[in-house]
C-alpha cells in the first residue's frame, strides 16, 4: 500500500473564535477562517486550484463555501462524514495533492449550529441505515452507557469513575482558559465537575461538550514546494479514516469500554507514519472529547495508556500541558464545542500551531509529531479519522 507520508505540507491555517457567534453569518466565518489561512500561507484566493468543503448542516453544495470566497470555476467538493467531516475535507485535499493532480488546495469546515436551534442531543433527521437500531437514543445516552461499561469492566465504583472523568474536564477547561479562540474560557474545579447536574447517568454537565458555531481552514501544497511559501511548514505523515461495521450495539461481545474504530484507525496511521511507540513518539494530541469518557477510552485505544490503566496516567497528570504527552492543549471539544464540520480542522489548527512553536501559553516543549483524532458516531458504530503531522521531513 502506498503512503501519503511527507508528500503533502500544510502551509497556512485559520480558525475563528468558536462560540455563540450571533454577530457572524456562516459566510462571515468561512471568510475569516479562510483569509487567515491565505494570509498565513502568503497566497491569494486566485492561487487555489481546488477546494474541499466540509459541513453537515450547511452542506448542500460546494458553492456554500466557494461563493463567499469567490473561488469561481475551480473544482469544489462538498464532503460529509458524520462528526469526522472536517477531517474528511483535509483527507480529500491531501490525497489530491499527493496524487499530483494539484499543487495548492484549500480545505474548509464550518457550521452555524446556534442558528439552527439544534440541541446536539436527539437524532434530528431520519437515517435509513439506523432504522433497525436505537434511533431515539441520544449521544449523551450512548456515551453514558460507555462510561458505565468502562466502570464495570475495570472495577470502578461510581465515585471513583466520576472523579476520574472530572479530572479530564478540569484539565481541558484549564487549557481552554489559555485560548482566546475557545468558546469556554473559564477554569472549573474538581468539585464543580463532580457535583454538576446529571445529563445522562453517570455523565454530568461538565462531562459533555457544548453546541457552538465555528470555522477553520487549511492551505495545503506539495511537500517539495512548501519552503517556497514559509520556512516552517508542517508535513502530513498519515491520514486514516476507519469506518466501523456498525455492529457494536447488536453484539453481545462488545464491551462498551473501547471504540474499535479508534484502535484500528490508530494502528493504520502509525504504520503509515512509521511510528513504533505512540506514547513516546507523539508530542501532542488533539482528540475527540465530545464527552469526558471518550477522551478516557481514546487514551487506551490510541495506545497512549495500557488497557484498563489510563487511570494511573490521568492521576499522574501525564496528559496535562506539563505532562509526558499533552492532550487537548487547546481545550478540546469541551471548550470549543462541536460545530461538526469545523472540528477536525480546528484540531489540526492547534497541532499546526504547536508544531510551529506558536501556541503561546499552551505551548508544549519541543514537539516533533502531532496527532488529531476525530470521531463521528457513537461507540459501536463510529467513523474515526486519525491524522499525524510533523515539523520535519523523514
């Protein structure tokens, strides 16, 4: 199998402030994110040869993105892949460049959820492939089952489990407090997280991400051209998408304590990037903490922690800004919310800045490789993207 490793570089990125952006339209956010990326790369819209547009609720066609950016008469592709939509836009753009079809392309993801009235909880439209599944189940309920499944498998009582999840929420809110582009920029205490109102037992208010508006964008080019745009490009080492068999909820053997798609997607990305020891080789990771239990299991699924032993790493502060492997340094979904089409690109924006040494008070020490993990769907029926990028060739 061929590899994308070191064939594609990211030379510009942009990201708006996520939140309740009542003063901005979807088009405003697209323009702000894309033009930050254009300026960062030192290019003009007319230089873009093709573009990929990721959105779930504002999709319809590529013209939703191309019209405000005046990208007339070039190929524009609209992609949608559940909550991994932003990462799918990056994947399409990267593979087109790696194939030698284009030299310079754009990927944009955006969503204006607050104006839709979307609560982020129920299924809001029929999905044919789910017709025989639990169509009335909310994401919060699904991930709550994952929390109780993990607690049961590894012998955690309610108080122990709640405290463990609360540590994740506290960490991410601390990181978000250092990020001017985060929706939520306030620290919380362990007691606040533990005692917050219950959303879906055992998950409370601070175990869940919010509903936000947001947009992010990336300019990609051939790796051999990257230094002509900037002195510090970031090189893509791997992009994997792993689609689950959607069998989890129907299988008696599924333990509800891991996401198989994350595990397998991670393995595929590590193989492509040539990574042998993820915990030691990955410098910084942005993962899909739609709920705190998700980040917990991701640490094991991506082989950052041994199975059943992530508790030791969380309590040892392994994943804090000062820890051995900082995770969700920008605050994650917990502090940015989840405007679906934008999230994967927002994660990459943070990794991009970290690898360039430009993350300000959140900067980790001497990063070399960064990882993004973007998950669509619930445990047992997920679509997962794992992307690895680095600041050096080879």
